[in-house]
C-alpha cells in the first residue's frame, strides 16, 4: 500500500482527525477542552501541513523508510501519526518535555511492537549530541532513512541536530525541517524577544542551498515548501564530525556591503 493512500484515509473534523481507528485532537484548532469518550492523541499539526506532506510523498511512491527519527513529539501523538502512515520497522524520538506517562501511547506502542519498535526519549534536548549519536546507533542500528525535526525551530539547535544526524543517513534518505520559514510568516511580524534570541532558521535553509550548490555531494538536493524543507542525502560519506560550513564554497571576492 502506498504512503499517499494513508493520507486519503484521514477523516478531518474542525478540531480533530480520525485515522485508521486512531483519534487525534488538533492542538492548534481546539476551541474547547471538552473531554472525549475515546482514547485520544494530541497532534500539533493543521490540515495544511498534512496536505503538503501528501503532496511531497505523492512525488516519491517508492520511498518506504524503515528507520525513522522524530525530534519534537509533544505528548507523543505525532509518533502514532507517523507510524500509521509510514509503517517503519523502528521509530526513535525525543522531546525536552518530561514523560507524559500517557497510557494511550503506552498501549499503542505495545500493540504495534511486532511491526514497529517505538523508542521515545523524554526530558531530552535536541542539542545533546551524545544522546543523538546513541539513539542513531542503538535505537536505529546506525542507519536512518527519514527524519522530521519539529522541535525548537531555532537556527543553532536545528543545525546541531542536522549536523549530528545527517552522517547516519544513506544516499536518498530524507531529512525534514518543519516550520523553517516562520520568520517570514505574517503572524510573526511582531516584536517578540524569545524569537529574537537567535538567527532565523531560514539562514540555515540558505546554507543548505549553498552546500547543495557547492556540489559537496553530502546533500543531493533540497526541496522547499512553505511549511517544511526536505534535504535529500547525497552519496558522499561523512567520516568524523560533520560541519555544514566545510561543505560550502564561497568566493572570497564577495563585496562586503552585500554580505548578510
Ligand atoms: C511543535 S511541537 C512538536 C509537535 C509534534 N511534532 C506534532 O506534530 O504533534 C514542538 C516540540 O518541541 C519540543 N522542544 C522544544 N525545545 C526542544 C529541545 N531543545 N529539544 C527537544 N525538544 C524540544 C517541545 O517540547 C514541543 O513538544
């Protein structure tokens, strides 16, 4: 069965989503906190981003990731969401939040364990490079086919995770950074000190484009959507630490007045 079929089985309400017997409350659409009588997951996605993912997977019918890493899972709902869509053999995930001890997530993890081994790391920071390497080696057997980073959406943290994990990815595998463009969205055009502590993640998107254009071979190509950027792994192996800067060639003659 193709990945796109899974998207076509989704039944959307205004505040929730029913999908293959699972019930997701859409955190960003909820206007009430009314209890529901069925076990629910919480999903931090609106329909527009899910529609973009459908478009993305429709272009690659042969892509079937076996080992997935998800960075930023809130209470774990997106783990169940992606597992139902992709049916990988292993999913590892992390979030800085403490373990929500959600019995629904525990029951789901148990119910799929013959098909998919799910490992969630709570109270875990996406910049913890030794943890990231341990997850890559121990939870995902040293090979990661698909990554979604939906955590801080901050330039430095996002780059640290990317540089640490990308070397574990084989040619053709895909690394997604969600919400890379928030600096350019109308609703963020307000002064907000929290959002001004770091460079914009779109500067990272530009560096990824620079690396691709430098024909470094580490990145095959990137695909830019409004709500996420997809980085497709190239053929060049990386040994030791990966520094994105070192994969970029820049002419030294660039007039300083145009430099960013
Ligand atoms: C947008 S939510 C993720 C939602 C989830 N992927 C979904 O689609 O439902 C972002 C998550 O990133 C987590 N986060 C924030 N800073 C983090 C960090 N430094 N390391 C790991 N996770 C972090 C937050 O706790 C939050 O759960």
